[in-house]
C-alpha cells in the first residue's frame, strides 16, 4: 500500500472511530433510562463462543481469539452491547471469557507454583486481571481487550499492522495494556510476565499501575522494538459504558479507589 493510501485509510479509520464513539455515547446515556426501568436486568457473557463466521485461521499469525475477563459474567445493558459490538467487528474470532475464579484456576493449571502463589497475594481484581491477561496470551495467544474496550475497525485488519504482537499506544504515546494482541510464547510478553512476578514478590510498588499494569510494559519494552498502533486506529475505551455500569454490582468500586483502602499485595505474617 502506498504512503498516500495509508494516510487516506488512517483518516477513514479515525473518522469511523469518532462516529462509533458518538453512537456509543448516545447508547450509554439512554442506558440510564433502561436500567431505571429495569434495575435488576443483567445479560450473560458467554464463557466461550464460536466465531460468527467460519474461516480458516491464519497460519503463523496472531490467533483469532478475543480474551476478556470481569468479576462477574452478569453485566449491564451497555457492557453487553460493547461485547456484541466487538463480536461484530471480529466475526471470524472465537470469544473466550473468564471470571475471577476461573482466572486463578487457569494460572494454577498452567504455570509454576511461585507464579500462582504470587497471584494469590493480589487483593485487587484489576491487578489479578493484569497478570492473567499476560499469562493467557503467553499460553494461547490472541487478542485481549478490557471489558469496556472496543475495536474501531475490523479486528482482522487491525492485526495486519503488527507481526508477532501488537500493542496499543495512548494519547501520550505510551504503551497501555487494555488492548494486547500476541502470538503464543511471545518473548516480549515473557519479559513483562517475569517483571510482574518480580514486582509482586518484592512488593516494589504500592499502586496497581506500576506493579502489574501499563507501567510494567513501559519499563520493560521499548517502543522502537515492538509493533504498536495508536488507540485512535485500533481500540477505544469507555464509549459504550462507564464506571457506573461496570461496577454497579461491585461495592468496592474501581481499582483506583480500592488501592487507597486495601494493600494491592497481601502482607504475609
């Protein structure tokens, strides 16, 4: 593709993303009315769902699997619409979902005991999810997206921007971990996993961001050495949903508040 064609495509993707955000924000606002009328209504996210369209999986590329996690599979209307929209943008992708308990079972079954024991020391769900997303991609590969994240362009096309991995960059030009695409056994993710395990074992940081989150990616990885894509051309957050709809059934609230009340890493006696 010529340089001019790339520029045109980037503009189209950007405008499409803005249109999606506009529509999604409208849905988010109307969802307050929906849950006012139906306060107890929840929708179930499947543990596993087959691709909507059956096609041959790429040979040697990033597996066509979307991975997500949440403290519960019973979600509000806008969170469920966010899930459906991602399925629409990735019709050839398998879908996998794990709740809190399943994450721990996965790590226990697939990784050494020291990793599992360090995982158990984490007292905030977001930190646990940070660990799990890296380990599940190391094991199986695929695309991880936060529960409030959504693609802004067909996912199969987005993955063509990367090779063995694709990381999203923020408005500040830093790496984030709300969208990660990788082949299994990726050496760069292995470095991230090792640093996270060390951080937990040594209780290096008091906050989730630096201990297990995006801070680790920016410490360990160099932007010049990994395949990246701007969030504007790949994946956005919070368009369909927000804290209210995500944590409506969780008294502890979002991890930002939790870490000020609870030690991220349990202190053993």
